[in-house]
């Protein structure tokens, strides 16, 4: 278990103020926060690059506050990979084991094992300069995980990658986390990463931790305006996915939401990609989100080709001037948006029975 | 002009003269020695200037840049006064390290004129390497020294090679400071530029031109290596 107690550090441009944080064994903690909020310096302080001005850091009960980075069993992966350009991929992965003077046979064995897991064995003889972004990040992750660290720090590991590569690597991170059971701290700007990976989320702003909780808590009940505007996502549901006549079905609290096979979103990718995604989701826990403006609200059932239609009651109405937000309870709570005119024409009141309709393509699965 | 002045035969003939051979050997020895000294001093100094903040850093930077603007002749006078008349200079001489009018003085002159340049090349090389490489190396079990040795220095190898080559070629061509420190004694402190000067001043044109040709070749080759290694490096 990693425990930070009132850690402060001032580096001029970046600061940490009184950061206290606990990460359990094998836990996946995601840290989010605006640029310059001190996420990277927090990570580098845990890694031992900087000594905190105040406070203490404990790892598995041991005080590591003044410990040199190499004795901490903490490894780090940066957004821009930081692969050593003068070494081959294989030498990069073996770098840390060689520092530990592990025997040659054992180095080979461990490098082969981690390379297999990440599918990068064929890249071994190449130099980092010749790899694609996704390949580079796999190598960087391999280089860290092969050390079997107590804590692995990932500083926006997926941010520099394109959509598809990012999603693949995200799934692999999840798998690696399951296989190795390593405690992971992951910094990101991307809310999909939060939902698909995090056991726990910490929100940082101006060098402080402002909220810690499960992803649902953070997104449903943000503690302050900063978090609300930063996370800014409505209608997120956790459910179990299954395949049904070429579509994805997500069951959320007994409610069946239909999404397309590729789960909406970017809509890119070929057929192989799609079935690949669907098979990956089959029987697994996924998240679905629907943008409020994609949901039609009506007093009578709508006859349309839209695959999702639910009946429920108006829960809450927030009149915000131009747009009116209406929360509808259909078993789970959806938020929809109406224009002022539409709202007046419908004459909605709290408690009214209404119908919600949205297309399968409006459902974003991740 | 210089290259077309004399036919290759006279060039070869002067190359076989004892005096020119002495100058070549002395130049090679002193320039290699001063380049190695430059490396030993400039690499740690440049690394500190690139990586750490310490009091007096800007003063150190200015002091290092000053000799670049100073005429080597003036630097030579300063060195001569230091080694010839100051207390530490005389103590060095008493201890057996005589710099004034000796080959040792040639090395010292080349070193002091070139070390700021070497520091600048190495400083911008180190500044171009993100310290995060070292951070990663440290989390992968390296001490500070090992991180430097296994990661930063190999990554700086282009700058190291280029800096050494250009320093070496500047050392071979150094005249003003060397003349002041070591004088121009034939067959004793006669480096290639000194030899060029001596031969020219007593009218031995063929010898002078063959020495000039050697110096031109050295500078062309080293410039080529330098450009190849550090095309875009900011100095």
C-alpha cells in the first residue's frame, strides 16, 4: 500500500500542497485534473525524483521519503515514452534488470515473457526511433512492468496516441493490471480512461487533491464546480454487454440499452475492427453514455426506428434560460435537454409520465 | 591559392624534412593532450550548467563565454604572466611543471583557449536531452552516476564527438596564445602554425606552403565530421 501524508513540494512553476493519499495493494488509481495542477510532480515525488519539502511517503509500511529512486520499487512511464534511443527495444526492456544484476538467463526469460504479453517480441532488434507511437508506449510499459514494481506510475500514457491505438492499449493496460496485480497510478485527461480503468479516482487542482472517490461518485456527485465543469459528462451508466443480432445490448439495473456493434463513438474502423470490439465486450462490464441532446422526450410513445424507448417520470427540472434540463427516471436517471420553446409547448411538470427515445448510434460504449 | 602554389612533389619533399615532421608530431601530441583535458573539464562543467541551478550560475556562464571574445594573443599574455610571474605559477615551476617556453605551455595555451568552446558545445548537447531519461533510468535501478554513464553520455555521443573534433582542430591551429606561452623555438616548441610562421618569415616558401596545406586538410576534415554529427545543434 502506498500512503502519502501531507506531502508538499514547491518547484516554482509547479507545486504540491498538503497532499494526502492512499492507494491500496493492486488498486488502480486514476488522477485527473487540469494542466498545471501538479499531477506530474506528484508522480515524480512518488518516484523519488524530488524529495518533498514536507510530509512523508510510505510504501508497504516502509518510510521511503528519503529513499533513492532505485530502491523504491516504483517505475514510471511518460506520455512521450522516454525510450533510450541508443539501445534496441530488447536492451530497453532489459535495462532495469541489468541494473539489478539479474542473471543473463533470467533477464532473457523475463523480457521474453513481458514481450509476449504485450505483443512486441518481433520488435526486439529495432531501435525506438523506428517504432510507431503505440509500439513505443508498449515498450515503455514493458520496460517498467518487467521490474515487477510495487507501484507503476503512468503519466498520460495514452494521450499521444490516435483513437484506435489508444483504445487497444487501454484494454491492454487493464489486462496487465489483472495479470500482474500491480498497484497503478495513472494520470489522464480522458474520462473514458477513468471509467474503463479506475478503481478509484483522485481529482487534483492547483497542487491539491480536491476529491477522491469511485468514478461514479466523482462524475455523479462532483464536490465543486471545477470538477463538474472538468468532468462535464452526463448520462454515464455501468452495465454488462452482450451480443444480440449484430447489436450490442447493455443491461443497466435491469434496463436494456441497445447500441450498435461498434458502440457508436468515433464510428471509425472496418468490419474486422467492429466484431473485434464487440467480442471484446461480450459478457463484460462496460460503460455507456448518451449525450443529453440525443434523447427525445415526449408525452406519448414515439413511432420511430430508434431502438431505445423507455417510459418513466419526470424527476427534476432545471430551467437554465435558453436550455432546460429535465431529469427522467426510467429505472435509471437520464438527463435530457429541451429548448425553452419546446419545454413550454410540452408543459412538463415534475411527476409527469413521459417517454424517452434515442437511436442505437447515440449510445457510446467504452 | 595555397593549394595550387606548389606541385605535389615539393609538398612530399618538405614532408620528409626533419623540421616539418617534428612540427607534425608535436602538434598531434599537444593537441590530443589538450583536447583530452578539455573533455575532462568541459563535460562535468557543462553537465552542471545544463542540469543544476546554483548560486553564481550566470556569473559562471559569463566567465566561460568571455575567452570566446578575447583575442587568443591576449589570453596568451595573461597565461604567460600567470605561469611566469605569479606565486602559484612559480610554485608549479618549482614542482617541475614548467609551462613557460615549453611544450607543456603549448598544451596549457590550447586548453585555456578551447575549453570555453567545448563547454558550450557540451552544454547545448546536454540541454537538448530531457532530464526525464535520467529519471526513468533512476527508477530502473540506476544511481545518478550510472544514469549519466548508461543513458545521458551515450545520448550525448554526437555532441561529444563533434566537440572533440572541433576542439582538436582548433588546438592544432592555435597560434597566438601558443606563441606567447611557448615562444617560437625551432625544433623545440615548433607546432604546425609556428612552423608556418617561421618558414614564412625566413622565406622558405615551399615548406611554409606544405604546412599550410596540412592545416587546411585538417580543418576541412574536422569541419565535415562536425557538420555530420551536429547539423542542427544550437551553439
